[in-house]
């Protein structure tokens, strides 16, 4: 007895998007880059791990350069010509990401730093008790 199964592959729909947003999150251990359309729907993304780096090499500016470059090439397939860039975090990938973006040929409409700043900080330690 042969059992038939219908396997449906999800079709990728290629959207023609000319304007988009890029979110770069640069932590001390990793760099993440996401390209969305104007409504916030993710088109493509990448991280230093997805680019093939592991361990302490993920936290280097070179790894961030390769990651952002791959994401931009993927975004160009969607037809993106203008980007708004939002950079978040204190990591070493911040400046490297901007250098790649400037040399990519995509016009940058906006570059914004959206790093969260604590207004009051964390709760301080309790005072030491001297005897």
C-alpha cells in the first residue's frame, strides 16, 4: 500500500519595494541587521552567526561588515533604492555597518541612533554595614 502525501512548498513572493528601513543592532557579542519595508514587514535579515562567524570572531567589526554587506545585497534583490537606517547598541559593529552602507550605492534618507538610554538606571546596591 502506497501512501500519497501532498507536500506544498511555500512560494516566496518577491515584492518590488523601493523604500525601506534597516535596523542594525550592535551588541558586544553580535551584530544583527534587518531590512523591512515601510510598514515594518521584514524582507531580509542577517547576523554575524548567519554569515559564518562563531565565538569571539562574531564580535569583530569585520564580521559586522560582511553581515551588513550580505543583507544589503539581499535587499537589492527586492529593488530597494532608499533606506532609513536605525542603529542601536554600543558594539563594535556600529561604525563598520555605516561604512558599508555608505559605499553600497543605496541612498540613505535617515541615519538615527535609537540606543535606549536609562532615565534612572538600575537600583543601587544596599549600603555596606560596618561593625
